[in-house]
């Protein structure tokens, strides 16, 4: 097995990449929850995270590691749908954490897979196999079990979780349609996405009333009231940047199947983290809901892997430009 320029084998590189993705994503959710427990300012927290992400992208450009594009008006206008769904999605994700425990977050956002399959059929005309539909039904049963057996869970948290599932599902479709706008450059799309989302989030801090809340807390307690929140915002901003990088690295180093499996494992670790770090109560209904959701995800992964091995068109939305290129190559091969 050959080694790369860092002396790592391909297997070691995959393990480190997947581990890096899972660690950064876990820290992101956990520190977000910690920040929101100190001050319930979800839009402000999101704004800080995007500001740090933009600054870090500029640093990578300055150091020559990555080349950032110059913002163009026509490109920015064409990316408005992406920015809208991104800001809405990130916003409801963060707000959902305000109302639910870390361990319940997996259930509240549990309908991502069913909505993804639904939108793939309605918007892209991609049919699904019986196994995929069975996976969606299993996930739905897990969601239903989790939300109906936990009487103390916030209904608002469930609502924002469902909206988050919808926006996450639509985000994949919008990314696919947005890539040609930036000449299929993932880095350019990440930069435009962060800069324009930062600008779009700024007025929401005022409209949501968070700016008035910030002024009131500052007058009462001064800067000391924001020390923990700002520290958390700084940490999550860095890790938010790393999550994007880690996700990009993982998909480039592994298959989409591995990416989904690591997401499922992350869900389990997130539940355990909520139990041990935040002393959350995990009821039998919540545990059963998480198990069913993860089982549905595993069934979907198996079904998709089976389709790919059979050399049939996979019933999933391409998540990266690499997936789209592979799909195009497959079509060209068929035509030839």
C-alpha cells in the first residue's frame, strides 16, 4: 500500500480524515449549545461564526494556500437562492439548539433523509427503490417515536428541527444548481456563500431583537456578560470553518457512503456527549427514536451502495461536484 507525501497510507489518510470530520462537527454542536446556554442569541452567534470563517478564508488567500475570487455583482445575484436557503438553514439549526437538548437534536432533525428523497423525486425526477423508501419509513418511525414519547420536549424545538430538515434537503439541490454559476469551483462557492450569508445575517440581528437584548445586557453587566458567549463564538467560528474543510476533505478522500456512515456514528457520539457532558436525560422513547433513525440511515446507505455496485443510477442527490462529474461520465459511457 503506497504512502502519500506525509508518509500516510491511503487507509490511514481515510481514517484520519473521517475522524477529523467527526471531531470538528461534534465540537461545533457542543460548543454551540454551551454558548446558547449562556446567552440566547442564535443569530448573533451565527454572525460571529461566519465573520471568522470569512476572515480565515482571507488568511488562506493571503498565505497562498487557497485563491479567493473577487466578488462580482452578477454572480452574487445568481446565488441569491443559495444564500437564502443557507441563512435560513443555519438559522433554524442554531435556533433548534436553543429549544432542545443535544441528544434530542438528532431526533428533531431526523427527517433529513425522507425530505431529501422526496425533493429528489419532485424536483429532480429521481425515483427511489423499495429499499430506499423502506429506509425513509424507518427514519420517520424513529422521528415519530422520539417526538411523541418525550412529553417534556419543546414543540418549538421540533418545529425548527423539521424546518431544518427541509432546508438541509433543499440545500443539496441548490448547491448542485449553483456550482455552474462559479464555474464549478467549490472554493469559490464556499467563499461567496460565507461572505453573502454574513451580509444577509447582519440585519436579522436587528430584526430579531437581539441587538436590543445585547445593549440591555451590556448596560446591566458590561462586557463581562459576553465573555463566555464571545469565547464560544470564536471557538465555533474556527470549528465551523474546519467543519466545512473537513467535510470537503472527507468527501474527496472517501465515498459518499463513508460520509453518511460517519454522520451516523457522529449522531451516536453526540447523544452520548449530551448525556455525559450536559447531564441530559435520555428516555427509552428518545433512545428508540435515535436507534430507528440511525437504522434507517444505515439501510439507505446499504441500498445506495448496492445500486452503485450494480452499476445503476443511484437514487440520491449528488452532494459534490465530484458526484456530478461521475454522474456525467456515466452518462457519456452509456451513450458511447
